[in-house]
C-alpha cells in the first residue's frame, strides 16, 4: 500500500462506549473506520472495504471471537489481515495477533497503532 493510500480499519467491539472511543481515536489518526456489530458483518465489511489494514476486536465481541477468527482463516483474501485483540486476560496469548490488555488508555492504544503502521506498512500516522 502506498503512502497516500486510504487506511481502513474495521472495529468490532462489544461495548458501545469503547467502540465509540476507539473509532474517534482512529478517525483522529486519519483512518477510515467501519464498525461491525456482528461476526457476519465483520466479514462483509472486510470484503467490501478492501484493502483493509487492520481488524480491531475484543474477546467479548458477539459473545465469542472464534467464529470470526475461524471464518477469516478460511477466506484466502482475508486470512492475512492483521488483527488486534483487546483482552481482559493477560494469561492468554493470542498468537499472530496484536494484543492490548485492558485497562488501557487511548494514549497507549495510539502508541500501539502508530508502531503497528510504521512496522507493518512503513507509514507514519498523525500523532
């Protein structure tokens, strides 16, 4: 993806207040944000808004994140989309995903996102 390309993120968080706060942060960082409210909608949004840079979801989304994770693994075009999971459990390692433990500040999340975009895409986001 080139430096001037649109940066897209799908946000799938169970808590409305957290979903809104994360969405606002991403928009402040000049990212195009699409919110999903169900596992099925995650897949639809990722397919409709390609390329998508990142899926941000949590362990409580749609009561269980595994249907989304498994569905993404089976769709070749979506299987390599980077995933960030917001989790309450420090004891569980989510292999192959960026893991952010709750509680976290928006400043911390911003830092993780900036590091991700710099490392993954060699792209600096607005601070």
